[in-house]
């Protein structure tokens, strides 16, 4: 099995700092990249057999795909402004270009596409915002590409966890294709931390503990979740952001809580 912790690298010619492919992850569905582009820098790529969701994590850009042009989109200059991002959905088998009109941090979320949807802009005012949990389990959610919005495979969501809080908690999993009770979804967590010298912890474990890894996650790291429960804890003094990409054989998010911790759902 591939290492579950992917650390950022020095940007290459296309600004790539994270590059997760199904081959590198040892799974089937999810691909994920992060590019850091300087103002004026241009990224050109093809979606091949994957549908793609481009998420402007911070900064502004022009995005072009054939006759579709999305000019100077983006309003969040820093992830921790905690406002919803701009995003662009692209189908499989298209070429696209992204030109940074300011310094840009761009996430490229990918999963198998079937040619069922046209390119479209996902504007901040169309992204549902919600708060989950209570007390030190409170976190704030932006549903960028939920199952209620059209796509073939992709599910994309971002979460802001206040300093000292827990997230993806109580621990849950989605690794069994048993709808309507549970769905099988691979998942990536792209972590950002504020201030950036901080750290968080993420554990990935199965009921039988055949997989049980706990990782110290630093700013810019990506965690792979091929199966199992996957809670996250933000350390005191450091706010945590993560971008989740999920995909599997069926586009549905149905999870199963760890029975040992189910009682927390009813705790005051």
C-alpha cells in the first residue's frame, strides 16, 4: 500500500506541489493535484478520461475550455478568509488552460468521467454553507460539488476546523459498497494550517486494525484514505482547513460511524 501521507514538493514547471494519481495511491477512482502559480503563469492540461473540478483555493484566474471562458474568477485571496471559493467543472476528454491573474493556489480534483455534463462555473453564491457538530467538535463546511449537483463521479467539499477542535468526528468510514447503508468512496484530504508552522493529527484505521496509522500533518500535506475511519484533530492555536475529494463506483456519500464512538452523536 502507498504511504498515506503525501508531502508537498518544490513546484515544478507547472507549479505542481501535490500530485496524487490512482496509480500512485494504489486505488481506482480519485486523482488530485495542487498547483501554485505566479501571476501570469499558465497551466495547460487535458482531462483525458477524468472529469475535473478546478477549485481556486486562493487567488484569481482565467479558465478556458473550448468555447467556454471564465474570465478573472476568484475572490478569496487567502483560504482562511473562510468564504466559499470559485470552482469550474470540466467533463472528460477536454483540453483546458488556467492563467493566473494573481498568485494562485489551484486544486485539480479528478475522477472517472462519462461525458454527461458540460463545463460550468461554480460560483460562491451557489455553494451551500453549513456548520456541523457542537463544542469542540464544531466545524464549518462548504459543499463545492455535492451529490445534489451534476457530475459523474466527483464529490468535493471543504471544511474549516477551529483551533483545538476535532473534525470528521465521531470517526466514520465509507469503504463498503452497501447502499443505501454505506457507500464505497476513496478520499483525499488536502490540509492547510493557520499559522502555517502548525500541525494537526489524522488517524486512519479499520475495525480489525489491519490498517492503523496516525500522522502528524503539516501545512500543505495530503492524506490518502483508501478505507477505514479517518478522524482529524486540530492542535491548540492552529486553525485547520482541508479539501476533500471523494469518488467510487457509485456517486453517493453514505457513511458508517465507528460503533465504539456512536454514543457521541447523542452526547450533550
